[in-house]
C-alpha cells in the first residue's frame, strides 16, 4: 500500500511539473498539456493502425533481440575457447559497442530493406552487452567445480548443465535486462529514420510532418509504456528460469 | 535526512521549470500566445525593422530569390528593406526557423504553411506563392511517353507524406491509374537517394522534385523527361501550388510596410528570373544553390509563379481543398480560415 502511495504521489508531482511547463510555454505545438496527450493517446488506441503498429514494432525488435542474444552467446563461447579467439573477436565487439546507433541505422539502410533495419539495429545493441556478460560468466565459473567435473569424468552435457549454466545465468540475465530497453529504443529510432510502413516509428515520424506535437508525445508515451512492459515480462521470465535451475 | 531529500527534490523542480522558461525566453523575446493580437496596439508611427530575415531553400524558392539576393549582396541596388538571406538545404530547418522567430519571412511547402497556421493558431500568414508544380517524371525507358505506358510499372518517388506524394498520386489517379493496382509507387526517404538509385540502375522511372530532377538530367546517363507533369497538370485542370512564402504574423503586424516592400522586391526578382535566364543562372550558382549550367536548364522546367492578394488566395484555396480531400492531416486537420492570407 505504501509503495502504491509513493508511486502515485511521485507521478502526481511530475505530471504537475509537466502541466506547469505547458502553461508557461502556452503553445500546443511545443509542449502540449498532459490531458491533451492522454486524450490523443486514447483516440489513437481506438484505431486499428495503432495496435498494428505496436505489434509490428514489438515483433521487429523482439526478433532483433533474439538474434542478438544468440549471436552474443556464440561470440562469448567462441571467445572463451582460446586467448587468440578472444583477441580476434573482442575488437569486433568493441567496435559494435562504440559505434553510434545512427551510423548503424544509416549504414543498414543502404544494405537492407527498410523493414529489416530495426531488427538489425536492435540485434547490434544486444550483441556486445550479451557477449561481454556471458563471457564473464563463463570465465568466472568456479574452477574447483570444473576440477571436480574432470575428476569425476563428467560428460560435456552434464558439465554444461550443472556447472556452466548456473554460473552464466545471472550474468546472462543482467545482460538481457540491460540490453532490452536499449534495443527497444534503438529499434524505434531506426523506425523513425527508415519509416517502414505501419510501425511506431513511421507514425512518430509522421507527427513531425504534420506538426502534431500532441500525437508525438502520445506515441512517445506509448513507446515508454511498452518499454516498461517488455522489461517487466522479460524480468519475470528470467526470474522463473533462475528459480527452476 | 528526510528534509534534505525534500529540499533536493524541490530544487530539482525549480531548476527544471527555470531551464524551460529560460530556453523559451532565449528563442523568442516576446512570450508566444495563442491570441494573435497583442494587448498594446501598434503605435501611430510605424517603425522600420532593423533587418528583414528571409529563409529560402536550395531549390526553386532559392532560385526565385537569387536575383534579389545578388542585388542585396553586391549592393548594386538599394532596397527599402535591409535584407538578410539564408539558404537552407532542409525544409525542416526553415519550418522551425520561422516558428522560433529566427527568420521573419520564409519559403515553405504550401501544406506546411496550412498545417503551421492551424497548429499555431495563426502565428504565420501566407503572403505570396512561389511555385506551382516542381515535380518531373524522368525515365531511361524511351517507350514511356504517356500515362497509359505506366501501367504495370513501378515508379520510384520520394517525399512521402509531403505535397510531392499527394500531387503525384492525384495526377496518376486523374489519368486513370490505380495506385497499388495498375501502377506501383515505391517511396524513398530522401530525394538524393532516388537520384542515387537512378544512377546505379535500380530505378527506371523516377519522379523527382527540382532541383534533383535537373541534377539527374544533367548527369547524362540516359534519363529524359518521360511525361511532362506540368502539361499533365494543365490537361487535368489541377490547381497545384507547392511552395508559398509566409511571414510571422507578429512581424507583419509590426512592420506591414516592410512586408509590402518584400512583395514588391520579390516580384521583381521573379520577373527577372523568367526574363534573363542565363544571367540569373550565374546568380544561382553564386548563392550556392546549383551550378549555373544546371540552373539554366532547370528554370524553363519549373513553373515559377509569384502571386499575391486575391489570386494567391484563389490558388492556395484550390490546393488546400485538394489536400483536404486526400489527407486532412497534411494541412493540419482542417481547411485554414481566410485569415491565413495576407491580402492587405
């Protein structure tokens, strides 16, 4: 109960701040009032296009996250095989991590069809974080346990399941939680630049052309809410997996 | 401990509010308000503005003003207004510049003018038209000479969501084609990208606005005007205004004479453009809009039209009516009221 009260009071304060700022600026095309934005979002939610866009964007970014996770894990495993493979792969990962998202988006636009760019970009966000974390997890596996495994002649599969996996899982989980929010943001940014039809980014871009600032805020709010939802769901899933292992 | 936290939150809020108010003040010295009329009426004697800042684009609008810009920059003619010109590449920059008060007069797309007027409750007004149609249909396929030849083909176009899209689609439907069925349009994000696609052979039929159309023609890689869209528009009796000049209403109310001067000078620049193509072409190159040779070829293809007053209202109304039917959001959701026009 106390938590709910705290949440509501904080929300109330920040919405009041927003309201005050909107009042001072007094121009709907710059800072619309909170209630106008909520109303616009409500109107959007009644349209089929809105839900179609949410699903399209979610699907695109989710695919990217899955692809990125798979590649991240593969890179982590390969890097853990030998010093050399680590030296070979780590510059690649470092470059991917350091390159600005916008550069990826513009580059990908040249090679890929605009519908695939958000997926590609989301994957690229996830790869460095996942590979780094999983690699750390692998490296930090208890050496004593591995020694014991060797002594008891455990086969690869048993070793993987009972020693490596529990060690890597917490690192993997934190990688997922960190990268999902970022991947979602980057995916939407890619959509805004590429404008693939009927995605959130497409409609977000349109609000600029139409000078429809309330709609811009409304779509942005939608992205924020979806971000929270995704993170919550993935968080719960990971907790479940952690408890089962 | 708890009081410290509370104080921190309060300071944070104050800072946030302060930052926003400060930013607003820097951008716009006068507080913006939904109401157009100021509480203090203009004084009986009108002041002259220190400087009249005009923004145009690296395209037909810049071309139309290039004579004026040349005369001002070289000091050959003295004008009643003290002009300062800026030539921008991106329409968005110009739109935000006129909104924030960085410039006083700007050349913007016609639908943007209507949308801005609606969304800002009248902070800008249209004072003159600058171009009718600026699109051209180019192709490297010599068999395409009429709209019937377009059946089953894919057109590469750019400017989705802008007048470029609506005008193209209107022309096609007026000539019996059904978008998505008898003809396909693929939209590219940037005009320059369309040119690139044409250059590397992945676009046989392209619809481009000037100056990109002439850019492609001048590249001399086998593209020619397949169908003259200007003639097509005439034949279908369509009323197309793609670009207009707008002024900040605040500026107009303070300095109506300065705006009148601009209309006079602008007309002069336009007249010179259409009468002395080669000379103006050099001025166009001077303003860094495009090379003189390209400009000289482009000018005859562009329908420049500098209209003011009632004629401007008639032309723009026709365009807005058409856009309202196609996509009301493109003009801000509703037809702009008559006071979008400055008809003195």
